[in-house]
């Protein structure tokens, strides 16, 4: 049964803005971590595989807190979940600043990941409950635009701090600014009730998921969309460092275009539906990643543009697909899908690091040295990662016709 009694006194705009600053905190943690990864690997004498494990902690904490947050969202409320997010963010940030060992870096990234997962677990269902129809899709895309937008801002600020000699872990202080802002914006606010009564019950959530093959299919797709987005983005600096392209500029360009694309995400969904948008995104992501694996110099920026437009709509529309097509799965359904995406990324990060090590060893065996060695081995790894969005082209084609046939059947029955 649909519940139209959304709290009238809920300040939806303030909650939405607070959610955006919480996601900017997540984005800053991603951008700064990517920016200092190479420096930390060199400073601590770590391998790329160990660097991948440090990064994987960021992604591992994410699904843990997302699942737990989804399970307890309607029991404790989004406000309590965001209070824990603030604690985890601040503790992780301070530990990351003052840590000087491999183990402490693992713990710091895990804590930050827990805070990031709580942000998704609390804010996605809040937006789904606070807004209706296409406006919900528009606001979901605009909320998620602050992840790439925050990355672009974080990269630019990181570059500015590099220019003035503020290096490495000292840049992590920057993460406290959006964290303090979102804590202020959420303070004292009431959150909207679930649209469907079944969505507010654990039994209703589970039935909507396990009895629906569409949910299982979306979960498989989510595992691949997440690694297609986060895998290349997390390693592009290390891989492109010697290719003739500025890796920070490539990251900033990718993130900036993603933010702009997500701002207009609601219009794209209204025109092409979520399934059409996802299929087109998979095609562009595959092409962009292929260009990354074959081009150097200025062409890397062209690859970044195509890749950014490809991955921009993955995350918000996968979450939105669950909210619109399987609404009774509630906060838990959205959290499970997001958790699967982050868990997939956590699993693959050290694997990708292993690919980099193996491709570098193979290039050395073939006689490559210096900058040429870095370019050849890096592009080989990018070439391997093309398989992720390529598989999605097939899966989203199936999903497109599945949803359109289902819609046609429903219209025929109701005629």
C-alpha cells in the first residue's frame, strides 16, 4: 500500500543539500586517495598489489555499512545512520592523516569506507521517499552528480595544494570541510516516511528481492557497472603517468563531465528510459576504455571524454532502477545493490593491481624500459578491463527488451 503521508515539516531541500555534502566527502576521500596512492606506494615501499589492497578497504567498508544501514534504516532512521557516518568519516580522516604504516592505512580506509556506505544507505532511500516520478530520477542523478563533481573539485584543490607544497597526507585535512557542513545541515531534521508500507518492513523488502528475477539480474549488472567505473578511475593516474597525458587532468576531465551529465540525467531518463540510458552508457564506456588502452598523448583526453559520458549514468540509474521497478524492496534493496557494486570493486582492486604487476613483468621480459615500459604495461591492463563494459552491452540489451516487452504486456492487459 502506498503511503502518501510524507512528513510535511521535513525540510527536503536541507536534507538534499546535506546529502550532497556527505557525498562530496565521499568524493574527496576517493580523489585524495587516488592522488596520493602512487606517493604512498613509493614512500612505504609497497607493491601495486598492496596499494590495491589499501584501496580495496575503502570499497570493502562501503558495502558492509550499506547492507547494515539498509537493514536498520526503517528501525533507527536515516538520521542515526548519518551520525555514525560522521563519526566514521572523522575517525578515518584523522587516522589517515597521522598513520605511517601499511596496517594503519588499511584501517583508515576501512573507516572512511564505512562512512561512505552509510551516506548511500541513508540518502538514497531518503531521496526516493521524498520525491515522486521523474523528479525522483532527476534528484537521484543530481545527488549522485556530486560524487564525480566532488572528485573534480578535490583533484583541482589537490593540484593547488601541490603547487604550494602541501603534499601527501597533509591534503587529507580537506575532507573535514564537507563533513562538518553535512553534519550541520542534517542536525535536527526529520526524514520522510517510506512511500510503500511494505517497503518499511524487512519481510516486504526480502520478498520483493528474492522472488523477483529482475532484482537478481540488476545485481549482476551492478557488479560490472561499478568495476567499469571505479576500476579504471582509481588506477588511471598510475597507468597514464608516463603516457604524455596529465593524469590529474584526465581524472578531473572525466569527473567534471560526469557531474555535468548527471545534472541532466533526469531529462535523459525521461527521453530514453533508464534501460536505454544504461545500454548507451555501456557502449560509450567500452569505446572510451578501449581508446585508453590504445592511445597516448592528447588522444587520452578524447578517451576520457567518451569514457566519462559512458560511466556517468551507471550508478544513479542502477539505484534508480531498483527504486522505480522494485519499489517494495525499499531502502534495503537500494543498499544491497549499492553494496554489490562496492563489494565487486573491492574484490577487483587488488586483482587489477596484480594485472598491473604482471603486465609490467611481461613488458620487462620483452625488453621495454623507462617510460615506454610504463605505457605498454599500463595500456595492457586497460585493455583487459575493457571486458567489463563489453559484457554490459550484452546484459543491458537483454534488460532493454525485457523491460519494454514487460511494459507492452502490462499495457495490453490494462487496455
